[in-house]
C-alpha cells in the first residue's frame, strides 16, 4: 500500500534564526552552553580527561511522544520518527506514528506529520547509502487496527525522504500461527549493497528468519532461517526481536541482542535483580556465513541496559549508544566509546560512561530513552531520546554534542 503523509501547519520548537549560524558550529568542550542546557556527564574516567561535555538540547514534538529514531537525509535535512498512543475503549488502543523534520541540523523542527497508515509501535528508522528509508515496527494485538489477532510486524519503505511510503507485513511462513512476531530494529545494508531484515517469534523455542533484498528493498526473495548457539534450553522469548545488526570491515555480521526477562538468561554467576522486561540486558552474537549461523561472543553491559546502536565516528572510533531503563538509580540514554577491529568491535562498558540524558527524576519509571546517535555532516553528534518528568509525562528532545578526544 502507498499513502501520503498528512502534514500539520503548526511548527514546534523553533529557535531564533539569529542563533542558527553560531549554533551550527557545535558545542565547545569546557564551555557552558549559552542556552543553559545541562552538560553531558562523564563517569568513571579512563581515556576521557573531562568530567562534563558542553551540549545543546532542543525540545521538540508534543507531550507523550515516545521513543524517537532519527536519520540524516541525502538533502542534509533530518527526519525523526516517534509514536504516541491512546485508549479508545473496550480494551483497545490506537498508536499513531508521527514524523518531524529539521532543515538546520536539529536546531529547530517542523511537524508533526501524521501517518495513521504507517502501522507499528516503536518505529525505527534506517537509511541506505542511496537514501532509501525503512521503518520497522510491531502492531500490538490490542490495537484497534489489528485484524490478525496477534502482535505482528511491518516494514515500511520510502524513496522520497519519507513523504510517501509502501508497506509489507513481515510474516515468515515457518512461524507458528498466532505467535507474536518482532523484528530487529535496523535494516542492515551490507558492503555489497544487499539488505537484511531479521524477523523473530517472541515465544519459547523462537524461530528466527532473515529476509534479504538485492534491489534496494523492492522485493525480498531470499529468506533463510537463523540458528543461534548457546541459548538456554528453556528460554521463552525472542532472539532477533529488537536486535541491532552491524557489519565489520571483514564482512562478518554482528547482532546485539536484548535478552533475559525475569532471570531467564542471567549473566553467569549472577541473578537478574529485576522482574520485568525493563531489567533485561544486552549480549552479542556473530555470524561468518551471512547470517545463517550465529555464535555467542559475550555479554555487553549490565542489567537494565538495552536499545543499542553503533555509530562510526569521523576519528575512526566507535560509539555505542544505549538506554539504562531500570536497576540503576539514574535512568536515561548513555554511551561509551570503542574501537573497531577487522572482525568486530570492543567496548569498555565500565569506564568513560557518557550520561547523555539524565532528566528522568530518581524513583520515576523510564521515559523510554531510545537514542540512537547519528553523525551529522559537520561531525557534530546528535542523539534523540524521550524522558519522563515528575508528573510522568513523556517529552522528546535531541542533544547536539561533540565527543572529546582521548587522553
């Protein structure tokens, strides 16, 4: 199906044009932001010498916008997607996808454009090297527009910077009838230009499948199962659902998985201190055969950390953005620096932890966080997130910042 966005006329969060020229130069390390934006805090310093990083925070959107994802378009404009839901009676809900746009590198935003036919919550943006856009998302069973009777997933595609979209349902034939279907967050473009999307049953003995496209996502004719070694025998949940996919320079594939609700996959020698899906954690797998067979490579971080995304920085370092969603007293989006090896990556999760966002008050439940971080054309970093205020209302922001050099 193809459909048009429905733009609204009201702009949101515009800054004075007099500030644009100086703000585009990016924040300066060691100097406070002129607009009073709280700085990024650096904890457990090892390679980073400074304790805070100046930044510029820009509010956008409407109250209750949730879990933003953002990309930079070939034109240089930014496109950001969120969703928001409401109760419609009879135990049903309706969750609507909204997009916002920026023409000045995130300093001001227009929108929202409403996309009632862009089905699926937690919409996540991916963009290919030629500018084709994809959004993954899953439609809850209780959504009033769900006619299939179970939670299932969609892939949306746009070739005109998100003004029109086509959509397909991601439903492998091998999956059990009525089983919840989730996807990896991002559509991965490999070095040869092929595209991969991961699809997973959210159920015991989870089935996992990759669809592959060699025509920019117009069709997905190659479909193959994925096998993961070392999964606990009675593990009851998805594997590829919400995974972040990444390819090393050598061609080897990597997946950062979100696992372990209610102590179902604890770190060896420990016990999950939480009892909800917000105490889940991350671990890593790798594949040397294009995604068919996956081997466990290690744990990543601590309990309550999820929503990972890797960005390659201009200075050849890597940045891992993730969300602390529970367990720790301060919730919010965080990041750590890493290095890229020929076959993969190395992140030090214990040192130089960057608290990109700390607005959710202590004792409050998570406001979503989410990220990711993208590298703008001038080298400035931009991270998108949502937080929850003391009245439990969710708010969306982006933060513009620059990563400091190592010692």
